[in-house]
C-alpha cells in the first residue's frame, strides 16, 4: 500500500536538472519519502546505467526496485501510484488533456532555446531570445483558461502537473536574466505569466526544491 514505511523510493538526479527537480517536487507535494542519489553526469553510477540503459540520463525513479525513466513519464507514474496526496491532474478528461498539452509545451520548448540564448552571442543569441519571447506570449495566452480571473494564486496542495513542470523550467529564469542583463519574463509584456511564476517562486516547497539563484548563476557562468 502506498505510504507504508516498507516502500522504497529512490531518485537518481542532478542538482541543476529541471527534469530531476520536478520529480522531487511532485514527491514532496504527495508527501512521499524518498532517497536521493546525486549523479555526476560525467561519471555516472553503475545503478543509473543499469536502471536507464536507453538514454543513460537523469532522472530515474526506482520504486520498490522497479526503475522508471523520463521526467514526464515519472510524474504520471507518481500521480497514478500514490492516490493519497494532492492530485496533479484534474478528474475531468478535457481538463486533463489541456493540462497535458501545456505541460508538453513547456517541457519541449523552453530549456534548449534558453540555453542557446545563454551560450551564444550576436545574431544567434538575438534569434534565440526572440523565439523565447514569442513562446512566452503563447504560454501567456494558454494559461488564461486556467486563471479566468487573472489572478494566479494557489497553495502547494492544489498545484497541478503544469505548475510542477513550469516551476522547474521558469522559476530559475532570473539566473539567465542576470547573465544576459535583460528581462526575459517581463511583467509589461506577459503580466499573467510573470505573476504566475512569481507566485510559484514564493511557495516554500518550490523554494526548497529549486536550486538557489546564486548556484544557477554560478553554473551558467561556466558555460
């Protein structure tokens, strides 16, 4: 039964990986105790290579000896397995589909292009940033249906899968903003999105899970 002390839940992750952090955040939201194994991505443990022989990447969730790889698959597994905590997906099939659509949008679109913006210069960087701005505008429109009153307020217990994934990607955005010396999520251009991210950033569980601004800035500075 879920929640028994005999259960074994292990997360193989990397401290700066948004994909790892979203898994940890989901487990914390559900109140699921877990053991964390920090992976050196240049010298991966034999366990990680055994548990995820296909991509050899983090995160991997090992539940009672059974490994599950890929962060979005893991999040769905957590939702399906542990019913005794807050629900990450709504009951209504249409609303579930909408959440999944925007989860996939955030997951697929932002990390790679933002890293391009941080690691490049000149025309390539400008093109990447313009793409980021356009994506943020699309997301601004997309989340309006979730917050019809325009006020994104929530507690940890009613975070959806979308907020879990978005917090892992968007809450650290102040670090690339500092590195680049520009505003990426601008309250003048995307006010709802800005308020949404700020509200997420203020949640204690998010603060506890997402790496500190200083650590991310230091990491980006080495790229």
